[in-house]
């Protein structure tokens, strides 16, 4: 049963990603009256919040946009960096929203950043446990139940990280939309498009979080079943 549920989440993830790409492609044809590029929109928003020192960088790939708190850079994919449309403006402003979160020590972002190395370690541990299990070998002399406890602990970290990511992403979108409208980048005719684009982007994280929690519940149920 659990595999069917996980399969549903996988299909849902692909469906949301496809919808997201469709929305961004559609709104890429809705041009800004100001003619500003994504990079220019980002610069204006950062300057508005006094973040003149934050750099804006063009990075290769599609939907590779992100904010890097380590070196304080807003990284935009070419289509967002150069784009002069609603999609580019929405994504650029969203990533700047993360920069604003960082500058104001937004609690959820701070927590998420601190969890990154722990999540990376947890992922490696789970991969090692699964690999050894497939090969029929024990991990550090652990039995099945002990190894399952390790997996539960690691998946709990991953699930927590996915849940913490949700308020970070939704808040960045909220900040972006408020600024876009207030700065006159979007107007009554196209603001709803920016809202729709960021809504579908946020849903990718929502599906991922639901899947992570479901996996955790499955491992716990499996462990409890072994204990009975």
C-alpha cells in the first residue's frame, strides 16, 4: 500500500513540475510594460531593501534559480536573468525574497541553513544502509531493526528539512509579490500571473514535503510491525 502512495506522490511531483513549466512558459509571453529584465528587477528589489552588496549572477540551466546565503548571491538562470516578462520578474523577485530573509535573520531560513549539513549527512547514511541491505551485509554490525532505527532517524531529519522549507518558500513568494505590486513592476492586468507562477513553484515543495513525511511514517510502521 505504501508503495502505491509513494507512486502517487511521484506522479504528483511530475504533474506539478509539468504544470510549473507550462505556467512559466505561458507567462514568459507576458511582457513587462517597463521592459526590465529579471536581473534588473532583482537589482531594484535588492536596492530597495538596502542590499546593494548582494550580487546577481547568471548561472546555466533551466529553473536553476536560487539564493546562496554563503556568498550572498542571487543566482538566476539565463531565461530569468535576461527575460523581460512576468515569469522572469516573479522568479527574480522570489530569489531576492530569500536575500531579504537572510538579511533580516528570518527564523525559518536560519533553521533551514543550519540543517543543510545534517541533511546531507543523513542522506549519505541512508544510502549506505540501503546499499548494504541490498548486498545482504550488515552496517557496522547492526541487525535489521537497529539499521531501521538509523533509517528512521535519518528520514526524520530529511522530512523535517522538507517541512521547514515550506514557510521559507511561501514567505519568499509573499515578499516578492508584495514588492512587485508596490514597485509597479506588475499591475492589475498581470499581477495574478506572477501569483499563479509562484503558486505552482511552491507546490513542488509541498509535494516533496508530503512524500518525505509519508516515507517516514512508512519506516516507523515497518519498525513497529517488526516489534509486534
